[in-house]
């Protein structure tokens, strides 16, 4: 399978490396020092699931690439619309784009740009980030993908990608209801990103402090209430299962948004806690936890200079 990984950070770098290691034709699109390192030293993945060092093809220009079977679209949320315009030619011959962003909005944005007949839905569960140029650090052992089609006609394309991932040793699932899967992750990820950023602490601190744990649960419940306004019904035990997931993850795990906050980079907060607050307000509902977290993040949304 020919795959273009647009955004070779934690998600794209890790899963792209696994696919390349298995013999798929994978090319990575990156920028700056990370791109320079990929070209000169290759891609390294440090992981409890097995370390990888690969010579890879890398570029900063998607327009230089030939059409592909699959685009793994892993850019940050603020770059989705611009990035989608750049990748449209890559799927012009029948390829598909799988957005793996956090949040719930990127598939709609990409569909408007490249056309819904070229877009699948994707959900990535992994704690990974660029630890230094050319190096992806994977925390813990969780590394799972869920992929599905919004249009049943594209279901075989989703299954083909899942099959390629499975053959590469990646845990992957073809889900029949990808829209619900996106919301399921959004509920949990939003709480993780919001609370780790607000406290500037990893999950081990969040889950063992009674007040922080209570705020985490309140964030879950606010987002679930918003999901219902969009026709997404989650099971009665969903909150309990998310709290169990919180307790099972590595204590040192931090959301990618906390890594960005500490490094002074732009934040995805407008599409996460800010989006929950926005949707709640539009539905005339209260979401005080997410509104407060977003207010606390707003001074840092465009990156901090000190």
C-alpha cells in the first residue's frame, strides 16, 4: 500500500513507521529540523512495543508526491484547512484521506476541500510525541487505530487500510459507526487535555487528587451532554469506563496539548475545551468546567513567548 503521512509527529510518525517497517511504501511530510533529521538520519521510534530505526522518504512539499492509496492526515487542528488543500491532488485518482486529528471537526473540513467521496474517519489512541528531531517517543504500550467510512461505498477502502495495519502488527479496528467513535474519543481526550494542561501535571496526579478527579469527571459529563445534542448517544456505563481508562494509563502520560503548552507552541484548545463550551452555549446548556479551562488556556492559544 502506498501511504503519505502528512504530519510526522507522534501519531503520524509512530504508525507510519510501523507501516513502513512492514514493507509498505510510506512517505512522510514534515517541516524544519524534524524534516532535516528524517532526511539525514532517518526516523527513530523509541517504544516499549519495539524500537524502530528506518531510512525514510521525507519532504516538505506534498505537491511533489505522486498519488497514493491513503493519506494519513495528522497535522494539528489549526492547519487542517490549509493542509487539506495541499493534499487534494494526492487522492485525485481514487485515494482516500483519513484525518487523525483530535476533536470532531476535521473530517467535515477535509470533506469540503477534497470531497466526501475521498474521506474516511480515523481515531488514534496513543501517547507519543517528537522527543527530538527525527525521534518519536512512545509512552506506554497503547497504540490503536479505529477507522471507518461515513459512506458505505467506502467501507472496502477502510477495511483495506485496517488490513494493512494489522499485517504491520498495529492494533486496528474497522468500526461501523465512525462518527460515534470520534465522539467517544473526543469525550475522553478533551478531559485529558484540559485537566493535564490546567494543572500542568500528568495523569497520575489528576486521577489521585480527589478534586482534580472530580473535575475530570465533570468535563466528561459536559461533553457527553453536548454529544446528545448532536444525536450521539453513549451507554450508561460510559463515564465509568472512561474513569477506568484513566486509572489504567501510564501515570506519567501527558496530553499532547500539555507538551505544546510547556514548549510555548500553539494550542488546540479552541477545537477541544473551547469547542465543547461553544457547542454547549449554542444549545443553551451550561459547561462551566470546559468554559473555565478554555478561559485559562486562551492567553496561550497562539503560543507563549515567555
